[in-house]
C-alpha cells in the first residue's frame, strides 16, 4: 500500500509531460506539418479539428477505466500505443496518400491519448490529497504545456532544420515524427519506473462506481451542472480558434496576410521565450490558488487567458514582422495561458468531486474538448472570410461568453486552498 502524495515531485512532471506531448503532436504540430506539405488552410482547420473528437467522446468509455484494471496499467498501455501510432505517421508521410494515411495514424494516437488522459487524471486525483492537487495543479499544467512547447518548439525546430538540410519537406517530417515516436517510448518507460502503485490501497477500491450508467446519471445530477457545462464549453472559445491559425499566420507569406516566418524561426520562438514564460505563468497560477483559493483568482485568470490575443490582432492589422514584436506577443500569450489555465483545471477538478471522479473528470474534459473542436473546425473558414486581422479580432470577441457566465457558476471560494477543510 502506497500513501497519498508519495513521490509526487517525481511522477507528476513526467506523467503530465507525457500527457501533453501526444496532444500537441496530434492537434497542433499536425497543423504545421500539413501546412508545410501543401495542405490548404480550410482542410487543415477542418480535418485537424476533427482529431479533437476522441477527447469529446472519451466520456463514453471512461467508466471502463474506473471499472476495469488500474489507472497505472491503463496509461502505460495507452502511451505505448501512442508511440506506435506516431511511428506510423513517420512511415506514411513520404507516401503518395500521405494525407489520408497519416490522418489515420493521428486518429489512433488521438484515441489512445484521450484514454491516457482519463487514466492519468484519475491517477492524479486518487493519488493526491486536495491540498496537494491544488499545489501541483500549476506544476501539472506547466509540464503539460512544456510538452506542448516541446512539440511546437523543439520538434518543429528539428523539422525546420531537416527541411533546410534535405530540401525535402516530406523526408524532414518523416524523420521528425519518427523521432517523436521514440521520445514517446522513452517517456512511457520513465512513467513505468516513476509512478507508484497507488491503487493497491482499499481507499481507491471504494472510489469505483457501482455500474456504467451510474457514472453518467450521477454526473448530470450535480447541482448547477447546466451553467457549469456552458462555462466549460466557452472558457476556451477564443483559444480554440487561435491555436489553429497562429502557425499558418506566422508561416504564410506577407501577400497572404501572414508574417513569412520559417518553420525553424517558428519553433525557436515557441521553444525559448514561450517555454520560459509558460512555466512562470503555470507555476504562479497554481501557487496563488493554493494560497488564496479559486474564487479570488478566477476572473484575473480568465482575463489572462484572453487579453493577450489582442496582440495577435495588432500584429495582423499592422503587418508587423519585427522579431521582437512577435516574440513579445508569444511571451504574453504563453504566460497568460499558463496562468489562466490553472483556474480552469481546478474548476474541472471541483466538478469531478465525489464518487467516480475519474469518469466525471473525463466527462467534464470531454465537454472542454467539444468546446475546442467545434470552433476549431470553422477557424480556417473564418480566417479566409475575415482575413488574419479580422479573424484575430473575432478571437478576442469570443472571450465574452465565458466572462458573462462567470458570475453564474458556483463553487466554494476556498476550493484548492492549502488550509481549506477537506471535502468528502
């Protein structure tokens, strides 16, 4: 039997880095890859947004993660499957049917990644006490986002370097995705050794729901669940569109309204300044919630997630290609995301409280994924219709629904606070 909180400093960073890496490869790096392989913005926005579907549908199979085997066994198996799927992407990119075949591999990686998320998040909530959950929420968010910046940064830099070296984008991205598969395999091995076997405890057996249907009925019977789900769906309404069109904006030529940056430049900006300020924002957010509780910081964190998007609108409308202006925009956006997302994670943890928390968290994050998928699907069409300048203005406006709903959602003011009394 392993006590709660034991070894958290070792396994939380590795587990959430491993959770973030396949996500960023599937939904973000795929955008850059397809852009460099000549796919249109409309197809990129539509088909890569459909890759969110496994994260939307994951509540349908989340009860099996609660009812069958342990969370640790589930996430180790899924991480191995992700590595194999990414290797498949690397093999299919140089083929004549690269778009369909690589999408199929990304789909497999997406389903495995969504299942890995269910098991990893359940492991986090079962293995840590509430005060440690709030303290480590900034840490988990930071390492999750570090993985995303590794994808957007280091992996994209590698792809850009190989593009320049070989003069063949297909070969460059084939090697890059194969390297990503090996990285995923190494992370899986690391989790095998770092993650304790918490679920041998009787306490965790008691957390399991009695049946499949009970999971869903108990979730939708929670007080105020309608307003809560509306808030979850709209919290990332602007970001869901921004994330799909930021890379095309930076990569497109100036005559198309873009900034004309190279793949390597794009990766360098995200992988240096982006990673530093993302880390600062995420860790600071977790510390502040742990100190003061969720209520005090919810509004500032919602604003920090959305206000930096104004800078992208300014870049697009002024056609500013200055490296310092672009880097400053990325710095504010990454810091704002790291800081702002901490509140969202704690709110999702609150929604999931009670029995079957693994499945309930999966349902909540499934709605979050739906809020990312649907706007993302139309992002390419919106960009083509409005131009980059108008599109980023629209992204800023998209923050308003979550700000409006903020005053209607309910949660304990001190939720997540270190000194808060434990809740059953």
